[in-house]
C-alpha cells in the first residue's frame, strides 16, 4: 500500500513538473535564431553589411575574448541606446551563450531593426570559431 501511495505522489509530481516545464516565473525563451559558426563567419565576411552588438559586461569580454570589431552595449542599457544603432545593417547580438544575446535580438527586432540572430562567444569558440585575443584589463591608476 505504501508503494502505491508513493507511486501516486510521484506520478502527480512528475505530471505537475511537466506542465510547468521548469519555467515558472521565468521569462519566455528568445525567438531569435542562434547562429552556427559557419553562419556567423559568413556574415562577418561582409563587414560593411553587418553590425555585431556585444551585450556582455566588459569583464566578460576581457576574460573570454570577443570579436575584432563590434559595438559594446550591455544588455541592461540596450534600450537606452537604440537611437545610436544604425538601422541600415544586419545585426548579430553576442553574449556568452546566446541567452542575453537572444533577448537583445528580440528587443531590437521588435523595434524595427534587421536582426540576423544571436551567438554565444563561448559557444562559438567551443565549436571551433576563433575569438579575438583576450583583452588584458589595465591596472588601476595610481592616485597621487
């Protein structure tokens, strides 16, 4: 009888977890296309037509590496800087694993920007892409 009760509770818990899919209270996933290394490299082959917007913090860029040419706007500040982003280029957003980049891409697309997709810098490197050399953080200036 104990096994039957335990099984019943387990079945109910499993059913509940599947209905919520572990996303209770979380924002919906991005609808932005996550680009492959080949797709991203193909876009970078036409630098006059694409704009890479890196939404990572500067410490993440310096620690993990980045791309040779990009616009750096942290994810939290993106909406404040929309007027500074050219609308005549195809945009790719970058974060470490494409989660913040995906949200940024969704925001830009909703504001009328042409968005090709998003990519994670760490994912790109793990899949064989070449990141620019990591940028050393300069030491603090001496206060005199």
